[in-house]
């Protein structure tokens, strides 16, 4: 279900926008054990293939982390699979994507090879960021994934700038910029939405609302907990959609993307569960027993499995075969990553904009960094 925003300034009409291009064939609501048409079943199976790939990649990443194959921070998309599949189905190859640090699944479904992504997690030269970015900083210009950002909200001004560049060039691409619910309380969220709306930029802002910023609930941190309503402050059309249902997400995204291509930025809120802790090292002790049990009934992969089987065209065994193929692909990625070399430390600054800085705590503010620059500043 796509909910419409009750904006006090502008009424969002999903029907009107959708009428410009027919939305995907409507599929029965989730958890409903009705029969599907062959086309509907095929569409769901294709989502299932993508979602199991993300699921198996993330499970492998969790395991590899405990085996010390991955260093630094590592945040997983477990629970977000339907949201990712639905969102990325509507992006063209040449559309740009910016995400936060919880990004593996997005990189995978943007078309980047699982081998290069796993090698990045393992910090190896064949990684998508040559081994220097790690889990939070995947970047691939070819697939137009422009990061992967560890600073909460850091991606928003950059994504808005990319949308401005597209507008300036007069080309047809759009930018999609995802973020967590907690990010909507960062100043950059408001600055970016304001500029995007004011300058009519081709961008879709996506809030992945998993209900938690680390361990803090949305209701404890946001005065307006219906986050999509914040679009109204910028006269930006917006909607909230059920992130357990890939078809609903794709339909809502289609509307959002059409809007962005017509130079009307859009704010889409996707409601998802976060099946594990904030990062791989968080045991999520702040969750009540009831919440933990509840989560088991909100696994998008299991829900989709049951929905497809109830649809009557595909058996559980056939879906199991899809899952086995995903496991094999991720296993191959793991072996590839393990065999890839560690990058040479001399390449540390090769892919940075910043120049090397001496790690000298005795240097005072205003003092030159290097002898060569001392002359330039007249010291
Ligand atoms: C500017 C900044 N402040 C604080 C942090 C520490 N931090 C990392 S993740 C996070 C929570 C963000 O939550 P949310 O935006 O909901 O994203 P989610 O982790 O749920 O995907 C915080 C506070 C940070 N990385 N950057």
C-alpha cells in the first residue's frame, strides 16, 4: 500500500502521477494467500532471486566478520531486502545512487559484481574501492554508485549537488539518495531538501525507516514521527510505503522517479524491519522479548517465499534451488575475496582528494604542514 501524504500545501495524487506511465501490474497484498497470475508470479520470483542474493551476501558478511576477515565497521541490510529490490528495480543503469554506510545490498542490486563487493569488505585490491573503502565506503563510477558514507547525513548535500550537475548539463538521469530515519534530524537533511525543492532538482530522497537510529526509536527522537510528512515543509511531494512488499515499493518508486525526472524532487519513506543490531557487533539488548518475536514475523524473504508458493505456480523446492544458486554465488565471492591481495600501503592516498597530513600533535593552528608550503604562506 502506498499512503498519500496529507500535505497542507500541496495534495499528492499518486493516481495522477501514475497515470502518466502505467504502474506495475497490481499484486495481491502481502500475506494474502490468493492465487497469482503467471506474470505476477514471475515478477515475484525475480524479486525473490534478488532478495536471496542480498540475504546470503549479508549472512556471509556477518560470518566473515566473526572470522576477522573484515575489519572496521560493518552494517547489514538484513530485513531491507524487499525495499532494496523494489527501489532499484525502478532505477536506470545510468541513474546515480548515494547511500549511507548500510549499503552492501544496494551496491549488489545496482549491478556490481558480488566478488568485487566481498573483496572490498575484506580490504583487498580487487575490491570496488580498491580495498581502501571497506564496508561503509563502496564507490563505483561505472555503476554510478557514488558512495557509501560513514558520516550520518554526509551523502545528502553531495547527492543534491549531483542532481544540480545533472540539471546543469540538461541530461535525463536522476539521483536516488537513501538514508536512515535518524538522519532526518541532521541539519543536512533540511538544507538538502530545501535546495532540491527550491531549485527543482531531479532527485528522490529515500528514508529507510527501520524504527531505530542505533538503539533510539523514531518516536523518542522525532517530533514528527511520520517522517514522510516532513516533505511538506519544502512543498515536496512524498509518500510512505510498506518495505516488506517489493511490489509496493517498486510502484511507489516508479511514481517518485517519474516525479524526479520531471524536475520535482520526491521524498519516499520505506518502512522496514532491521532484523539484527545496528552493526554486526551490536547484540541489540535494548529490544524487548516481544519485539524480537515480532521480528520473526516480519522477514521479507520468508513472507515473499510464502506468497509465491501460495500463488500456485512455483513450489517451495524451486525456490530452494534459487536460494542454493545465491549461496553458491556468494561462496564464490568469498573465495575470490580471500585470494585477492592486500593493497600496498604506498597506495593509501592514491584515491583521495586530501593531501597527506603529518600526524604531529605539536603543530599549532596556522603552522605550515610541509616545508614546501611554508614559503607559499610566507612563514
Ligand atoms: C554526524 C554523525 N553523528 C553520529 C554518528 C554515529 N552514528 C552512526 S550510525 C548512527 C545512527 C543513524 O541512524 P539512521 O539514520 O536511522 O540509520 P540506520 O543505521 O538505521 O541505517 C549514528 C548516530 C555518525 N556516524 N555521524
